[in-house]
C-alpha cells in the first residue's frame, strides 16, 4: 500500500495541532504536483532516482523512533519531540518550521514536509550555555520503512551548545525511505556545534536538507558524516545574514559497494564581513559513486567576505566514480574567495614508504585513508562526536 | 545467450528504427537501407538517451539528444560527442519474425 | 540594409575569393529563418544535394531544441529579425560616417591603418593583405597545404570535406551548432599533409573576403600525422557588425604526433551575441592548444573542447576574458579524456569591470578505462570594482583509476599591496591598475605573436580607461 492523503490520518500523525496538519496537507499537494526530477534538471543530472519507488513504502516510523539524551538542562531550555513542541510551543515552532529548507524545492523535500515523523525541537534561550552535548538518536525499526526525522534548533543570543543527530539503521537489509533534515537558527553571538552521522542500512534511500541561518557574530561548526544508505542525497546550506557570522561546514564520506552519495552545498554570504569555510572529504571504494556540487555565493554589497570551499576525493578502486563541481558566484570585489577540488588515488610514494617498513598492504591502505581524513577529523566540534566517528571509521575501514 | 522474438518483419519499414525489449535489454532495432536488421543497445553511451528516438542516417543511427552517431554493424562511434561504442546484438529472421540474442 | 548604397566588389571577385556571384539573379536579403532561406543559401552556393539536406535537417533540429537554460540570458535574441545570409555586396552597405563613434575612436587609439579599419568596420570588403595572401598561398600549395574558405573547400575537395564535416560537432550537439549547420557560410578550411610543418601562423586575415568575418562561419582544420599548424582568427581591434548574432562552429582533427594551435582574439562590438562551438579530436601523442581571448561582444558563450582519443594525447586551453559594462563573458573549456595516459590543462584568467560579468564554465571528464590521466584547471578572476561579478562553474567527472585531477580558483580584487607599491613609486593609480591587469594576463599575452600581444596590451589600457564600449 502506498502513501496517500489517507496516511495523514494515521495514528502516528494524530493529535497534532491543526496548523501542522494543514501544512502537511499542503506539502502533500505540492508533492503530487511536482514532477519526478529528471536527468535534464542540472541538480539531478548525475543523480539517478529512477530506481526509487516511493509507493513501495508505506509504514510510517512509530513514535518511539527518537531517543533523546542530555545531561541536566539549564532552566528555560526546551528539548522535546518536535510533534509535542508543535502543540506546546507553537509560537516558537510555527514561524520557523520549514521556513529555511522549504517544502517545495523538489518532490522529496515536499514529501519530507508532508510526512516527517520523529525529530527534535531544541530551544536554548538567550545567554544560556550547555556544556554537555545533546544527543538525538534516530533509530529505524523493523516495520517502519518511512523514517523522516526533522530537527529544529533555535539558539538565542549568545547561547552556546553542541548537538548530535545520529541516524541508526537496524541490521536488516530491508530497503526504506529515509530523510534526516535539520533547520538551525543561530541568534546573535551564539555558538553552535552540530554533528550528523548517517548510518542507515545499506538499502535505504536517504534525502536530507540541512540549512542554518546565522545572525550577527554567530558561529556554526557543522560536521556531517555519511556512511549508510545505498542512495544518499544531502543538501548542506548556510545563510550568513549578519556581519561577523562564521560558518564552518565540514564533512566526510566513505562510499563502498554500490553506494551512491550526492552532496549539494551552499555558502550564501548575504552580507559583508562574514566568513565560511567548507571542506568535504571522501574516500571511494568498489563501484561506489559520489557527486559533490557546491556553491559559494557572495551577494552584492557583501564586502569583506571570506569564503573557502574544497572537495577532496580519494579513489581507492578502479571502478569507483567521483564527480566534483565546486562553484563560485561572486558579486562583490572586496572579497577573499578560493576553492579547489581534487580527485586522485593513494599516493604511490606514501604506499611505498609504508610497505618498505614492512607494513602489509591492507594495513598501509587503512593508515593512509585514516591519514587522509585526519586533518578534517580534528574539526569535529566536540569530544563525544569525535570518539563516536573515529570508532565508526575504524570499524568500517577495518 | 538467450534468444527473444522482438518484432515481426512487417513491423519495421525499410530505413526505420524501433525500440524493442529483448528480455531485460532495451534494444534499438533497425531495418537498414541495405535491407538487413540490426540491434544496438538502445541507451546512448554519451548521456543515456534513447537511440530509437533518433534517426537513421545511412548505416548510422544518430542519438536525438546530442547527435552522437553509431555504426549499425559494429556499434562504433562515427560521430562525437559519444566516445564509447554501442553494444551490438546478433539478429536473426525466421518466418516473419525478428529475433535478438542477448546475454542471460 | 538592403536599401543602403552598395559598393562594387569588382568583377574578378569569383577568381580571387572563390565566391560565386550569380549575375542574373537579384538576391534580396530577407530577415528571418525558414526552409526557403536555407534552400536559397544552398542554391546560391550551388551546393551538392547532401549539404542542402543536412542544412534543412539542421534547421529542424534547431527548431526543436530548447534554448539553453544555463549560462547567459539569451531570451532577447529574436531569431526572426536576423539576416541569415547576405551576399558580399550587401555587407558593405554602411559608410564610415555611420559607424558608432566609440568604434572609430578605438581604431584611432589602436593605430589601425585606414584600409584595415574600413575592412574591420564592414565598410570595405577588401584590404591590402590580399597580396600577402597570394604569395603565401603559392608557398603553401607547394607543400600540399590546403588553406581556403570553407565554401570553396566543399566545391574543390568534396571527399575530404564530406569525410569530416559535422562528425566532430554534429548539428544536434546544441541549438547553435544546429543553427550554424543550417545557415553556415564562409570560414576557413585547412588541411596540412603528413609531416608538414607550417612555420608562420595562418591568419584568417590573409584570406580576406567578406565571408570570412561572417556571422555563421564554419571552420574545419585537419592536421595529418606529424604535422603542425597555428591558426589565428580575429584581431584586437573591435569588429563592428550591425548584425547581433554570431554563431560559428569550428571542428578540428589532430592526428597522431601532430600539433595544432588555434588562437582567437574575439573583439566583437558590444551589440553582438557570440555563441560559438569549438571542438578538437586529438589522437596518439598529438597536441591541441586553444588560446582564446574574449574581449568584445555583449554576451559570449564559448567553451573550446578537446577529445583526447588515444594515449599520449594532450590538450591545453588558455583563456582570457574581459567583461566591461553590460557584457557577460561565459567562457571556459572542456577536456574529455577517452584514452589512458592523456593529459590536459586549462588556465583561465578573467577580469570584470564596470558591472561586467565573467563566468568560467568547464568540464573535465575522465572515461572508464582512461587510466593514469592527469588534468589540472586553474581559474583566476580579478574584479575591478564592487559592481562587477565573477562566477566559476567547473564540472569534474572521474570514472577511471589512478587519475590525478586538480581544480583551483581564486577571486580577488587588485591587491592593495601591489597598488601601494606602484603608487609609492609615483605611478598614477589608473596606470598602476592597468599594469597590474596586464601582468595578470601575461601568461596569455606571452603565447601570442608579438604584434597581437602589443595590441592587446594597448587595448587593455583602453578598456581600463573606460573609453571603449
């Protein structure tokens, strides 16, 4: 049975306020109106979704898919499932939900807005600092093949905290439809560390939109890890809307087997005196394919912007394919803007060096891949996430 | 190899092409100006458009999207922008039927 | 235009330029694009049947293909309001007085000789260099080199022509290649036999006839094994045309161990849409070099490409773009690595000023099996004021093993340190900026023949003063 308008009446989505139900209906109508992306759309030219049949999935994730874990939270902090916040904190949620990532950019974006299930709402009031990272763990369950969590984060002026979204697949090889979208609002002078680790099962289809809006003097340190799903498309976007805003966008991906990963990024400098620094590093094995396409946009008047964008791909097999499209649109001359892309194999000299020290080839290879990721791993904003990611890499590179 | 009946001879006028399926393989079937039938993989090796929606140009088939050309006999590229040859499959005629042989 | 006074091009036109002027047919130039115009063009040229068919089919393809949705804004082109074919005598229907003053002024400032000026401005179909051309032509003929206009080549070398025409860039490749194939006229045809090196650059200049600077010229160059040729088109002086669309197609074949260099200095007047398709197919250990300078036009969309077909093939693109007020230069290059052990580089330098926009658009594609390839792309953009814009759109697709691909780009303004250094030595600001810009494009100018390099530097100086366009 396919997802239909009737699905909106299912128990998983009951008890929601009217405004949210209305939005879901509108998004569903948008979904039905929009065509499937085709190869003639630039963004989807190298990203083939013809094998994805939404109608094959119909079981919504049940309510216990989200586990929230945080230490003692200071007064005023709100941390709860998004659906509860939609009723209880309407004034905070309604004006923000989907206003960054939209609900009509393409079919999948609309579908996510219509049927998002689990997800977190985090509100940190002005001046509040949380030392312990907040952990959101999204678990896909047997039977739930439609898992679309949505994270909404609001940081007040001068707030400071770390948040982790971990998307965890069960062991089954079952295929499913997943997304893991996030909207992050950074108030003036706030500092947010956001990490997402995607490790769904290897047959999942994953579509995610992450977008942050940075007010004056705020700092975002975002770190994305993509490991799971057979198909994963992630948009990572930062709008710098206040002077002094600073966005660091880093990511690693490890694609193996028949995995296909697509990343589209945007560093949108709407005002001057802003800074963004993006580095996406990926290793490809077997017959995996990856697409990176990123844009630095410096709007007119955004003088003294400083933007950096790099995509580095390490190709470990004969049949892996990497595409890299780093783009610039610069509308102001008083900027510092640099980008670069590389695609290449392991440096044979490095390999030779390690082998000559008696290190077996497989081990040498693993060391070189770890070394490749090393500099970017240093940028993971908090210890808990770093330990988790390093352990995950260790297992997968084993 | 598996042999599939894909069309009857009468289905294709001389100097025309048609999209058929031989098992799981999409095929561009051509009835060429030399009177013979030829079978090519229907998916253009350049950007994956359907060759059977293109045109015959003598002994070449031309992709409708960017004009790449492939020789019907050999599958070789006879005009850019494609650079990878098209796969060809053996065709046999029996009675009034056209058969194409494809891998299992 | 058709009603304006005509200039007599002389009765020996056919002998000199290989262009047929029908005597008993009154050709009246008409605007618009339809099968009748295409048939008329083909009829006027007395072409073989296959070419007429190809033109008509290309017209259909042109009609069917959508306008590109990327790149520059082309929506203002009115295809029905363009002359697709003008007889040579129709072309010189302007008088010197009718020329826009800025164009005349630029000729003065560049020091372009009178005769040449009139030719460039479309006032005259002739220019003194025909003498140079004739002696050159003799020398080339001795070596077996064919250097002629493309219309004559179709007539005089039908076999060679048919073998290659439209195989590198088929009409269906893109909307403007289809348009060109439907209405092409003029352009150069070059064949260099095995092992022959042509020592002096062949310039479209030498082979002057009015077709040469046409709107829809078609160029085909074949470098046989081990040969070498350097072809130069365009010139630094602005070329004035009242027609707003220029859409050329250039096809090049470089066989084993051969080398071809193709230099372009594009400086159309700023009312022109310049939409050009250029592509070379390069075989074993052969080299193709595109040296491409884009200064004029309102909009240019041009991405010279190289298909590296066999091991050892090498491709280079060296590109400079300058966009001033109201201009958009969307240029770049494409390197398609089909065979292993092939190498390519693209170096792009762009300058935007007074609200001008430059875009680098490139594609590096490494096909499966094209192992051990190397490709490097470097783009530098200079923005001279805060109204101007620069974009970079590099597409990199790697499907083979052991490939090293690098792309780097920077966007900056004229550095304060450099300016300060020069100004502290008493150099006025404007002059200092010009020096910096000339230094910025030096990797390009040093690849040009000396006279072009000198003129280009002078032109940059003019552009910097804002006295052009």
